[in-house]
């Protein structure tokens, strides 16, 4: 593509970014840009498609209107370029927008099957084969929806309780759960599109057994399902799951399965924290979490299910392969790119609160052999592909086709694979960091899983300065030392002490200087920590005394050189000290001055004349042999 | 020299009294991936605190639920959030707005690309990536360096940050060139936003240990001491990286002056020089298509040499032009905080009277600068060898040196001028007063004790600061 084309496309993209409402002037403005730049139609179309796929759900509709306006008012070549990917553009948007938007989108689709109004051209806006694919996907969607509803309706009747919305219907949109009649009007009811995810698949010959426990159960658990949408709760559950998995891993570090699972979970957490997800998606993730949670052996869920259903579960259910082969999963033939975030509602037996209590109470040991031990009977199968699809939405270039997941759902492998498939964990498995030092690799591609290395991977944060630590025992130790350091440097009297800036260190010293981390384990030797050449000439200079409290002493200079002492903060002493100082007979001298003097005066076994100005002196100054450094300025 | 009892002057001549900012607080919600941009003049303050979520200021994560709010003054900055956050703000910035379009994704990607390179280097025990950031003025070069440095330290690295932009100081005052290993969190409140060099007392944010050289001019393009200094610094930095096992794989990050990116007819002598001296292998070109084109043509395909990754980055929409008034205020505040500290870190410098005869001051020889550069265009080896004794001229103390800053070198007065030029410095002293009749000068030094008798060099940049001492 030539450079100007890229620029035009970039301009177009910028203009698109601002389009957040259905604004006629903005849309016609964008249409005009497109019209005036038909030679760059390819670039513009690509930007538009990209925008529709990546923008927030609530901004997708205006962008789709731009698409609509362009194809109707400008026509070719845009119809060609946009038609190519229309299926994925349309369906990926359809899958995550709300009901009213879906309805509007269906309206759009309808007009695309017809010629442009008032046009002489009798051909439809988009060629029939483009729209047909979308149509059939929507029809499938609808069919399943109806069947699903009929099923739940039947069940409801069977158990002679008032009709309820289908399991998984969006509670938040149905103030009253008893609008059953509407459910049978497939075309206009917005809730029709809000069906549980599994409804997009042809109905399983038999519904997964424990999906539909007796309504009594359903009822009793319903009150608990509402709060399950709560994001906080989800985060807590996820945290717990991560912690449990970490413990598993800690007790079994060699197990790559656990490691992978942990990684997948942390990535999921990142997505959760870094993206604002619609409530239904959150609910769905929660569902997934619950499944991944080390539910204690398969018994509890089964015991909730009514006896007749239990029998339909093969006794050797935990074997994942059998699940794959014989389970209801086989029934799915997901239309490749229909992505719905709609949660498969938990079988009512799956009260999250109940599960999380299990979670906390369960000991990690039974789950060391993690993946296979996840109890398949507890899994409402449809939830799995739905998370895959959910994740897919956050794949940087949204891949339109979601390949069916052959891996046993619910296992760590599966989650990892889902993440991998959708490029959430691109590149090298070692650290997931695929960024290369090229303009293309760096430009604008969002990699939330990498950002989490700066945040979630280091969850243990110091509230004073924001520094983060790992949640491992090592990280905890480091944080403890770090907090100690904060405490040490906190000195309310600093201002009074006359702190000053030090001279900069010289070249050689700098080269030999090593940064010290206050959170690192204590250095082997305190004295030499500053490193290098200073260490050799330390002895005399390193002597220090705490700054005297006696006012007379504080202001007295060194009797030998007449220079005053400089208070300095010494971490080891945790106090202000006078370095290079020594107290002799109630007087404070520079240790180096004293050394020089005492050597000259023969004190402590040196040579020279015995007496001098100081008169009385005793053997307080010991080990003169240590003193090496001479003060040349005496 | 007589060292009179040190005059402790904390609080004297500090920054102009800050206008009392209103205590009224407001909250600001930032959606994930957006940033709050603000400009606070030196006369006002902005206090900010995170109520929930996470936020970072140029890559440095702000502490959560901190009891003490961050206080910013004389700052043009942006608080970015990856996850969304709620901020509590107090004070009146000159301007503020929330932007959703940022370059943070690209900048973070640079960090992760560098991390890959560091990992590779670490495995082979080689020196990590040498990153050079170039671009025109006010393109956000220093901000990018801060982000990369902050992310690197957060990732447990210790990159050496080299400042080759004399217009603003990095852990020192403007006019200085510095190299510093960053192993701890940046101090976002400090003038310049990097942190503080060592002081004699405790510091709430760990101090950084810079290696400082005196350049003393406002632009790397004027004068001929810039390139020899780059050579010298590269030597020191490379030695450090070779010897320091913790820092080695982290490599270095080099910030440059916008002036270096102007070039003459597509030739960028200083950039070329920096690249060869520091063996730069990652070149980040910020906000200039032309510069990118010129440099990638020159450096992308160098047969027989280590390849350089030339990467184009967009300028952030938050970059604002900093006018000369602001830059001058920034310089003054950096000089003040060198002597007096900033915020809660009040420092006590000392003043001394010294006789004319006891101080010897050198000044860059302006005349020779012009001659030298025309004779020796860009040839450093010749600069070393042939132009002895013409780099500096001696300045006799006189009232003309009042309010000047003198760089105290580690070289002796009797050393060759090249040695003085290449010497790192101990620090700065300020000529607070000149008594012509008594032939004495009053000097403000950061600490008490005898003023070193080494050579002192006076620059023409930064400009004189009047009234630093009352």
C-alpha cells in the first residue's frame, strides 16, 4: 500500500475513534471521506472492519451504520472489500452486543439483501451469498433458542411451577421472569438473542443430565445466583483458585500441568482486570472458574442431581476421554464463527457460594494430579466453548473462526489452549513475550498478558511507595525487609539535623559501585558494601560515634584540625553519627587526626617523642596498627 | 582557605512561596487505558492520590491508598492507568484533561521487546541492549526514557540511564551530563522526576548514584567538548556494565537533546558519534518521520557491523511545548534543589568566604570552540591530540562571576585541559557574593568542610541564578 493510502486510512481511523453515538453528521462525514478516497478503499475498509471488531460493544452499532452508509451511498469498491469479511465483522459484533443492538443489526442485514433504495441497480447491496451465510447463522441461532425455550418450558410445566425464563436468560433484562408468551415470538423479542450459549448449537440429543435438576433445587438456589454476577466475588474466587493452584504447584513444582493451569488462570485474571466485560461475560467466566475449581470429588454435585439423572452419567466419568467420546459434547456442531458471550447458566446446583466454600475447605492434596481429577460430571459442557469464544473477542486480531476445542474442557490444558488459540498467549511458551525490536511488532498492539507481568505477577504491593513483590515466600521476605527499610528512613527530625547533599562519587568509584536493594537479603559484610577502593582505607575513617547530646560537645570542633564534625545518617547505626570520629577523654577527635597525632606522639607503641599538647592521654586508643590513612592537611 | 563556621541556611531562598492551593478535593475516574494529563506551574501544586485501581506516572506506579498524597509542582505530566482507577485531586493545575488516545501500548511493547533482548543477553552473559532515544524537542524523549526505566526497575533490572541532554538535569543540574544505574523506584515528585543524588541523611525514596560530567553549554551542537565527553562517558558506562553483573544484562538507556536530532543536511554527527561510542543497538526514533527515514537508511543495514534496530514511535498526544520561561524555571528549581533539597528533604548547604587567591576558575574558551570545530569537523581523535591548552582559559575572580555556578572537578589545576575536560565532577558550588575590596568571594557549597582544591570549571549554561542565597 502506498504511503498516502496508509495516511488516509489512519485519518479515517482517527475519525472513527470519535464516533460513539449514532450521529448523522459524523456518519455522513465519514461516508464522504470514503467516497472521496475510493482509491484507498482497501485501507479504509480494513480500518473500518478493524474498528468494528475492536471497539466497545456499545460503539459497534454506529460503526456498522458507517459501513452501511458507505456501501449504500458509495457502493463499489467498498461492497467488494467489506463484503469479503462481512460475515466475521457482522457475527463477531452480533455476538457481544446487547439485544437492542442485535435487533438493529438484523434490520441492517435485511436492507442489505435488497437493492439500494431509489437506485436503478436491481442488485442487492451485498451479494446474496454474503448475506446468506449470515442469515443461516442467525437462523440456527434462533432455532436453538426456541428449542431451548420449549425445553425449559416443558420442564417447568412438568414440575408444575410457574414458568420461568429459560435457564441462562439475562436476568437483568427481565424484570419479571414470567413473560413466557413472548418467548415464542422468535422474530421480535430482543430476549430471543439473549439465549444461553449452548443454544447456538444444535440441540444435544439429550440435555446434559445434571443441567436440569428438579425445580425445587433450582428454586432454592436461585437467590444465590444473582450475586454471582458480582465482579468482586468473581475476583475473589479467581484469587482463591489461583492461590490454591499455587499451593498445588508449590507442593509439586515439577508438574507442568499445574504450572500451565496457573499461568492460564493468571492470564484470565489479567483479562478480567484489564477489560471491562459485560455482566453476562463475567458470569460466564465465573462459571468457568467454578468448573476449574478443585471441586471435591465428583460426589457433591451428583448428589444434588436427582437420582434418575445420576444414572445417565457413566460411572467412569472422570476419564476425560470418555467424556469426549460419549458425553453430550459430541452433540455440538458450533457454527464456526458465531460467538456469543451468553453464559450457559450454571446448573442450579452450582451455587457459587457453595462452591467457593468447598474451594476454601478443600485441601490441595487430592488435586495434585490436577487436570484429570477435575470432575467432568460437574461441567455444563456448553460453557466451555463459550469461554473460548469470549477469550477470542480479546484476541488482538479477532480471529473470526473459533475452532472447536478438542481438549477436554475444564482442564488446565483446555484453558491454556483456549488462550493460546486466540493469541492471548502468543509466541514462546516460556514467557509469552513475543515482542520483537521492530516497528511493526511494537506498534500499538495491545498485550495485556504482558502488562500483567508488571502488575498481577507481583501482587504483593507496598502501600508506602507502590513497589511490588511476588506473592511467594521469597517475595514476602523481601517485602518485610523493604518495610523495615521504610521504617528506618522515617525520621521526623531530619530537617533539624542539617542534612546536606554529598559530593558525587568519582569515575572509578562509580564503575565499582553496586546498587543495593534494600529488600535483598543483608549483604554478607556491612563494611564493604559500598564496595571498591573505599574499603581498603576504611578503618580509621569508619570509626564513628553517635552524635553527642551534650551541647558543648556538639559544637566543639576537632581539637586537632579545628574542623567541625558533620552529622551523617548511618543505616547500620540507625542514627545520626559523626563518621571518622573518636572520643578520647571527653573530647571528640577525628579518628584520622587522632591516629596521625598519636602515631606522631608515639602513643600506643609508636616511635617518637612522648609528650605533646594534649597532656594526658591514655590507652583508650587501641590498636594503632590499624590506622593507615594519614591526614595530609595537618 | 578559611572555612568559617558553616552557615546553615535551610529554607532560605526556597522556591517562591507556593500559592495556597485549595484543600478542596475532587475525584476523577479514569477508564482503563486512558490518562489524566495535567500542567502545574511552579507557583501552584497538584496533589493526587489513588482511591482505587492502579495508576502510573511515566511508568512509575503510584502507591495505592497512600496516606500522603503525591505533591507535584512545576510538572507537565500524565497519570496513565492500565486497569482503570479513581484519583483524588486537589489543587489547580493550569490545564487538565483526560485522554483516551495514548501511546502507552507501544511504549510498553518497547519495554517487553527490550526485556526479551535482556533475557537473551543475560543468558549469554553479555551486555544488554544499548538504547538510544532520539527525536525533536518536546517529543517526549525524556518521558519515554522514564517509562522504560521505571518498567525496567519494576522488572528487576538495573539499567544505566545516560543523560546527554544538557538542557535538563538528571539527578544533577542542567548543563551536566550524567550516567546513573537505576535500581530503585523513580521519585516522581522531585524536580525533573527522577530522584535525588546521595544526601547525608535518610531519604524516603532511595537515592541514586550518578556519575556526573560538566558540559556547561546549552546545546550539544555548540562547542567541541561534547563528543569527547560522550566518548569518556561511554567508556565509564561500558566498564560499569562489564563489571557489574547485576546491571550488565539491563544495558543502558540514553536520552538526548532535541538539538542532536536536527541534523545538517541529513547528517547527524552527534547521533552517529553516540551510536558508535556506546555501541547502540536499539535506536528509538520518536515523533519524526524524516529522522526515522534518515536514520533507518543509515543504520538499518550496516554490513559487517552489529545490526541496529531502528524503531519508529509516535509522539504522545500529551506532549506539550515547554517554552523558554518554563525551561528556565525548571533549571532554577533543579539548581535550588541541588543545594536546598525539595519538599520534605530540606538540605543545609554551607557558605564559606574564600580569598581570590585560593580559587582558580577555568572557563571554556569560546574563541577556540569556533576555530576548533571549523578545523576539525567531527574528528575526535584530533580533538584529543592537537588542540592542547586551548579548551579552557583562566578566569580571575571578579564581580563578573557573581551568581555563577562552578563545577568542582576531580582533576587538578595543573592537569592537562583534556584531563580536566574528561574528569567527572564532585559537584557544584555557587558564587553567592564577591567582595572586591577584600578580594574575597562567598561560596555556597552543598556541604561544609574545605572546598576541594581541584580545578573548577565555569560554564555558560545554565544561566546565572540570582538570589540563591539571601
